[in-house]
């Protein structure tokens, strides 16, 4: 699933605007431009595997109450920060839908084991030759 395909219901979202840091000069001190987006994960209706992966990907951004908190403050305007927060949410949900391939454990073949043992014996022989020279 691509981030553009993710549709988040508006009732699952809530936005607040905070005082931001970074570029903007006096504007930063006067206007609350940073966007804090809160998304109720339970209202998204995600499949179980996607929800479990979202918990791992979100980490500390996911609250005990099931809210995903994303703060965007890289831009100078509210609109740009709002779009950035929504884009990051869509990317996170899209990544959560991606299922990793199952790992099938394999064993080395008999020939591979023999080759490994032979190389170990060869290295051991080289090291054994490094001892002191005996004068007979």
C-alpha cells in the first residue's frame, strides 16, 4: 500500500497548534505554527498484523490510550506543518500494512560443512608452522 492510498477518517484525527522552534524570526515567538496531530488508532480499523507492526514502528509516539501523536514543526506555516504531519501519518500507516516475508530456517549442506572444516584445518596447519624452529 502506498502512502497516497491511505485514507484516514477525519473523526479519528485531532489537531492542535503549538509554538514552534527553528526558522521564522519574530514569527516563531508570536504564532503557533507547529502542528501536533493525534490519531485514534482504534478508529482506523486496521487488520491485526498492521496494528501490531504500527505499534512497533510508532514506538513512544503511541500513547497508552491508543493515540498516535505526530508533531511537525519543520515549516514556517501552519498549513505546511499540517500537510507534513498528515503525510508522515500516511507513511507510517502504509509501512504498517507491509508484511515481511516469513523466514524459513535453513541448514548448511554436508559439503558446506566439510568445506568449512577443511578450511579450519588448513588455517590451523598454517598457525602450527609459526612455532619456534627446532635445530636437530
